[in-house]
C-alpha cells in the first residue's frame, strides 16, 4: 500500500474522534492557546441545522447514504464526461473521500502523483466507512472542513459569515455555506456576494430536485437577497500569536528529532500535550499593551502625512503585486483554478470589505489591490524581552496584529542604526581603549569609500568627546573615528563573539549600524553585557507533558542543541531573518567566545549613562522610570526604522518600529527613535515597574554588573586643542569643514597650504 503513500489503518482512524489538541502554557501557568487552533465549537450532528445537512448532501454527495465511501456511478459519469465529452464534470468525490483528503492532505504533486493521491483517498474512505457510521462521518466532516479565510468547521463558518451558531442557520444561509465548499474563495459570500448568491441558488434547486424542499419554498428562498453578518471574533490563540507560530515550528522539530523520555512518539496535533513555555504572561501583557498604546497614535500621525501622497502607486505597483502573489487569497484562487484574466478582474474590482483599523473593524468598498495598499501602509513594531542569563524569552510581540501582518518584526532583518554602536565601543575596549579616551568630533570625508561623509544629527562639530560621552550622546563622527582606529575586522569579530549571526560587511559604515540584523540578534547580543560577556541562548520551551501528565521532555538543563526549525515554515517574507531556534542553535554550536567580563561591566556603566544623560534620557524625564536601566536608541536612514535596546538587572528588551519595507517611512515628520521606539520602551517599563504585580525592579545594578575596572570620572567634552587650530589654519578650513581622508588627502593638504599663503601675500587663485 505504501506505493500510494502512508494509508492509516483502522486503529489509527478510530482515534480521530479521540484526538486532543496540545495546550501551550506560560511559565506562570496561564493558557496561551492550543494547537491545532480551536476557535470554533465542536458540535454534534443533531445541533447542526437540518437545512445545512441537506444542502451539503444535495450539492456534494446525493448518494451519501447508499455508497460505502466511493460512488462508482458518479465516478463513471465523471470519467465519461471528462474523457469522452471533454467536459468539466467535477471530481466525483464523495463526502467521505473529501474527509479523507482533509485529514490526510495530498502531496501537491501533479501527473501520476495526482492519480495515486486519488487512489489513496479512496482506500482511506473505504476504511473510514468501515469504522464510522454515516452520521459520525458527517459530524467529523462538518467540524473540520475548511470554508477559507482560515475558517474550519461549520460552527466557525456560521459565526464568521452570519454571526450565529450553526444550529440557527436558515435555508438560504445553509445553501450559501454548502455552495461555498466548491471553491471557498471564489464563492466567498462576503468577498464575492454575486457569485455566492448564484451558487447558493444552484444548491437550492438541487435540494428541490431531490425533494428536500418544495418548489414554492425553493422559489421563495431564491428570491431572497444574500445578506451576511460578517464577524471576526478574537480567539485565545491571539495572545503571543507570533511567539506561538515559532513555538509550533520548534515543537514539530523536537517531536521529530528528539526521543522522548518514555521512548514514545507523540503528535502535536492529536496527543493532548502540555507545553510549558518561558513566556511570563504579565510581561507579555505589558509588552502587547505598550506596543498597542503607542502605535495607534503613531499610525494616525503617519496617515495624515501620506493622505495626499500615497506610498504605493494606484495600479501595478511592484511591491503591491509581490504581496498579492504571496497572499492567501491569491493562493486560494490558484487552488480553485481561477483563470488568469478572472484573477486580474478580481484584483481591481471593489467589494465590500471588513478591514482592520486601530479603532476596530470597519466596512469599506475596496478592491483587493487597494486593500493591500492599505495594509502595506501600516507602521509595525516588534518588542522582545529576554532573561540575560537563562536566555528565557519572557515576552514576544512580533507585530501589531498577526492576522493581518504575519511577518514577524522580531525576525525581520533591518539596519540597526546606532543600537549597533555599543558593539563598536565594546570592540574598542577589547582592543585596549578606555572610556576616558577622547575622539575628535571632526567632519570627515573618506575618499576611499565613495567620499562617504558621516554627519552628526545636529550637524555640530568641533572639540573632543570621551568615549563614554560619545556613546551616550550618539556622536557619529567620534564613533567613526573610533571605528577607523580599531579597524573593521575588530568590530566584526566582536559582533560575532556577541552572538550576531547575520553577515557584517567589511565597510566602515557598519559603525553607524548599516549592517542588517534582526531584533532577535541585537537583543541577544546585549545579553552579553549582563551575562559576564557571553550571549545568552534564546529559549522558548522548558518542559513538555503528555495527556497523562507525565514528563516526556525536560529542557531546563538542556542546551536545546537539536531545536532547529525549518525557516521555510515561518514566513515567505524575503526580508525575514533566521528563526529563533536557528540563532540559538548557532550561538550554542559556533565558536562564540563573547567579550571579557571587564568589557561587559564597563558597557553596562556606559549604557546606563546613555539613559541617564544621553539619547535615552526621556525614559527618566518623560516616563519617570527610576529603576536601574541602560540602553541605546537608533534611527536609520530616512527614518525607516527606529530602535531602542535596553536592559535592567533582570531582563534585556529590544524595540523596533518600521514599515513593511524601506519605502514605508516618515518623510516630513522627524521620526527619530526617541519618537517611535523609545515611547514603547517607556510604556513597557512603567507598566512593570513599582506598583505592578511583577517584582519591583531594583534602583541600582548589582556591583558585579557595572563595576568597571576603568576610571570613568572624566569630562565629557574638551575644546579644540592648539595643534588642531594650527592645523586648520594651514589647511584653510573651519571646524565645520570636512577633512578629506584617503587618496586625495595629500593633494588637498598641499592645495590648502598654498591657498592660505597666497591669501597672506595678496594672491588670489582663479
């Protein structure tokens, strides 16, 4: 039988009705969700409208009660019409065969594989009929069949499209849902009401034909307009939904590759496992609320800016078209074998659509293309919280709404801006520099690197900054001077030692955060400062119990070295970074040496200064955060992304705010990280500080965390030295003029000297 693929035996099939979903639980004992997602209620056949059952049988399988899983008469009719008459006569599958296909999906291959899949489904259907009664088969089918839109089961569909339980479905509503099963997207009653109504009427006529209803009843039903009451109910899996997505990927990998403690093989789908995660529900709730509170207002500001200057063109925009081809709607149309010209028409035809807004769902007339433009114009955010020693992920907010924005902002690779600077300064300390060394605040053009001229945010130059002040005030010029003095290879080495897995280019611009890394990587790297110099390994799972409450996996003393999930299962986003388990695996299995404990402690002190006196100071002055805190802001080019990565003695947290891609950014509003990412950090920290139900955070870092071996008592700034003023005189430049470094430097020096002498002698150059 294996020539057709795995065919379940009767014992396995008997377990279908006994299947239990797995439960996902927080570290403090709260239920996060289930897998598979249990959104709809499992209903008994007698609790489903009889009109729904009759409509299903009339349109899908009129001989359901007379065959044993395969309707050879219908199958023969299909073969004759398809082969001899070359007509599209449908698939001829019975309800039992459809159930077999739903329970044991096809291989998605064509040709001979399609035939073997069909034969396999017939075998499974026959076995299902030998195990279950007709009523039981209908019950299993109606509780599991897909109605599109990630809607499974008749109860969920009844609530989705008509906002009522399945027991209260009317004749017309039942016919609508039964008709939708032929092509769930094409006949979607909410998106495509005209086509859905035509299909509904076909179902009603079939019910009349088989004397399930009278002609008068059929005529009256057909005369009724199609009216939906579309509803999207939140489900319990919406909590930490991005985290749960990656957790499932890791669980599938664990169950496949790691033997359980009792030697049994378990299924995540059916065996009722209890998975204890590292998530703290209180921290998770604070994180989700902090993101929502700020992003709602920020989006309103952004919407006003793009109101008359849309980001994406009105038709055929390449980014919108790419998103369209990645969408579930487009995939469903292809699966339904919708012609290309029909897909094009659907793309640009306005329909009544329920769209997500920060104030709830609203009804609008939008084409799928305009709906995509709408969603792609949202700003998004990610917030990650990690314990600095254990690596336990305490909170994970991968975006503002997983249903509409599934790409995880925690894993998306983006330029990190000035949040990368602490890695540069750590590299300098490792290279022998000290916090009270000084670097010149000098505008410089690097001729060897396409005349790259890094500038400060306020465009102010002159004097010298201590290293600790340059980091706290995020002085770009001084950071570049420091980076050039220690060399790019030293910076790359330190970044990799701190757990960065993305490629760091061999360009001097990396000192300002032009390398693309993920929020997961950067937050993990910052754990090095609180973990004696070594990065913690991101961890999501602690223990797993079976349905008998027996421990079958224990990761509390395990390095999770085998937990490597398939990145293809996470997202089709081309900008998506590595999965959490990949990063954890690579940190644990590569030569990650970390940085010295002395460097780590010094960086804690320097980053505490950045919050107390530097770019992170609004956390103190505006948000009133008083406990021990260090961190760094970061704004990337054109305000595309805003970052803040910070830490307390008990956690490291990272925030990033940005659009779907780099086209989605503020163009007029000066959206620095202090206005985009830092407020989320402020909201988060104040919600878990004193007065919350979480242990109050200490006002000071423990001595071992920030006790630097170096002297930190030095002035932040020194004026220009006499030699600098003399050098400027001979070069004929002011402190705000850029010094050229590189292949043109000698020529520039010579030209400026002679120009200055010429002016003294009254000679002008033409």
